[in-house]
């Protein structure tokens, strides 16, 4: 198996990142802290909704499902699922700031009685068996150290017939090319990733957890414009001024936006969309 790029990232660094920057995320990127899915010339906000729509379609999210959103950010996905599919459930984040912001947003939209948010480390999470119809993971697994164990716990959390819905940043399948190595290492470090894994890795881990993988799509081309928009945000005078007064990891994070554009363009990085179902018996 090709060697996986791994990075030294501490959970405290990830928590601090989201605690400090969530207000900036909301101000400049909106309630959905994830890529967009472009079919044409849509706005970034519309493209973000289209990525959720695509994942929900591939996962065949049932109406009224009980959902666990792992790495829920500002609660955008869970609130969208509650509004579009009449779902209920819980969101889990490492950031107390995000949990408070998500809960406030749920209350303001009249959804406080159907969804809740809590602070929990996904690497330490031990779920109650067969407790959710859907486990939703929108671009958070990149931070997790033990991904095979994590997907095994997801499978345990799902009810029979339940579905895992996941989007993730990936490295290219196969060995990291020498010309890509520095770029991948810079991105992994700046983005606080524990490791950058391949589409094949994710598919194998889900299968090993006992799930039937129904979708494992490379949608890099459709999501790549995300980083054109992020790079534009990084050049915003207000952002440039604010970043000057932030710590070195935050400056490195913002400076990595053009690197993501480059990595997608040269095939060093990819983006995967997955759906995997737990057998009924």
C-alpha cells in the first residue's frame, strides 16, 4: 500500500483554530464551512448547497431521519437536513465556540427542539450502537488520526439499513509523486490534517467496517473552483489586515489557499464523495 502522508497535529491546535476563526468563517464564507459543487457559473453559496444536495441524493437521505453530523462546524449541514428532510439529530464539534454558534442559529430558525450540538473529540467518541439513521461527515475526517477505527465506530452507530454520507479532501490514488510531495506536505500542515489519504483508502476502510459502499466518486473538477473563491477572500484588504495580527498557524492557513488551487490543478490532491450503507441483517 502506498505510504500515507501524516502530519503532527494536536487536537488543541484544531480546537484553537476553529475557536478563533469561526466568526471569520461565517463573515467571509457563510454558515457552510465546506467546498461548493459547481455545474456552471453559480455563486459560491449556491455551490455549497449543491454539494449537500449531491451528497444527500447519493446517500438517499430518508425523510425524518435521525442524523449525527460529525465535525458539524457552524451547524449548517444539520440545519439544512432538518429543514429539507425533516431530520432531527445531533452535531458534534471539537470547538465550544462552534457549538454555541450552531445552537444559537438553530434556535433562531426554530429548530432548537429538533437538533442539538455538543463538544466532543471524534477520535475519542464511543457511540451508542444502532442509534442513528444517518452519520454525516462533511470535510472533517481529515483531522482524525485513526480513520479505520473511526469508520468502524460510524458503522456501529448506524442502525441496520442506515447510511454513512461523507465528503473528504484526498491525496491522489497511488504513491505521492516526488513533484507533489512538498505541495501535499505544505497543505497537510497548514490545514491541520492528521493525514491525507486516498479515495481507495476511504473505500477500503468503509468496507472493512462492514458497510456496503454504494458511491465513491471523485468530484475534484466540480469542487475545484472553491479555492479560486477562497484565494479571492484571502486577498480581501480586510482579511489581509486581520491576518497580519494573527498567529503564525493562521497566516500559514490563509497562505495555503492558492496551494490548494495548484494541488487540484496538477492532480496532487482530489476530493471524494462517499455513501455507504449498513446491511439490514
